């Protein structure tokens, strides 16, 4: 599969949703404009010093899958450190998909975040309407990169009506990071409570020229009580 250079941008650029949603198009309301301003000002990204992460990856054409569960800690210069709690599945998927994703995610910290952030400097925002599916109240915006630069994606952004926090980001990268990659689609759903991000679920689909589609599902959340016990066992040199 050569290089998975596409994952270098996923930490910033980040499922197809099964739920139906209605959007009422029109000119952006004062509330929608305010939500967008809050999102751009705050970045809409939760940074947890310690978090649990689960990765499910697969190569459907080869019928191969693998999983990893770990604790991730923020390190110096934003470089993450992983403590693997469990890993299972096909070796090829573990090495060529999961391991490359984790490695490239650290590499992404070396990139200037401002160059790929969802801001007015990098994107044009087109208001699409209000989202109300019985569970979510959000403002929907189409996001279109101002330039065709690596790490930027064309798609859609949903913002929480009260806090301006991103509830959903979806789209495709506008520039393929490799001749071996035809298309990269990313969808990230974010659970928010009282304006605070509780968890993130990211789905990535990569269409390659060599092995067909590679898929990843990444679940992230602040470290929970059960994970703290596992982390203590790890620190003490114990096993699950």
C-alpha cells in the first residue's frame, strides 16, 4: 500500500450518518452567524491531555480487519504517546493501516495547524440551513477550500446552535496526497454536552489503486474510570 500520507492531515481535517435530517435553506440568521464566529474563534476542537482511543480498521477487498485499544497522552510539542491495552486481528492491517495512522498522526503535529484549520482564511462558508432531526439542533454550512492544498477538504460542517462547537464534519480531501490514493473521505461526529465535547467518532475511507478501499473507525473520549484502572495496571507493569 506504499505510503499512507493521507493520514498526516486527518487530525486537523477531520460515518456516513444513518439518521435523517432536515435542512431549511436560506440566508444565515444572526444565530448562525454567531455560531460560526464562535467556532472559528475557538477552533471547535477538544484537547484532552489523556484519552482513550479505539481503532477498528479493515481492508474489505481482502476481508481483513484489526483492532486496537489504547490510552493516548499528550506529550512534548503535542506529540502523542500511546499505551496499547489491546491489539488483535490481521497483521497486515495492524502494520499497514493502524500503525501507519498512529505514526502519521504524530507527524501531523509538525505541520502548522493554521494552514489546514477550518477558518475563513482557508475556507469559504456557504449557509445551508438549520438541522433538526429530533436529536440535533445545528446550523449547516458547506465548506469549500479557497485553494487546492493538501489537508483541506470539501464538504459540510454542522455547528451546535448554542455553543458553536462542531457536531459533524464530513467531506473529501481536495488533493490526493499520493498517486496511489484516488480518494479520501472523512466524516467525524462529535458528542457535545453543555457545550463540552464528550467524544469523537471518525470514519475514514481511502480508495487506493493497489488494494482497493482501506477503512478506519476511530473512537476517542476523555479517560474514563475503567480506563484509569487499566492505565494503573500498565504503569505497574501488569497485563490485562
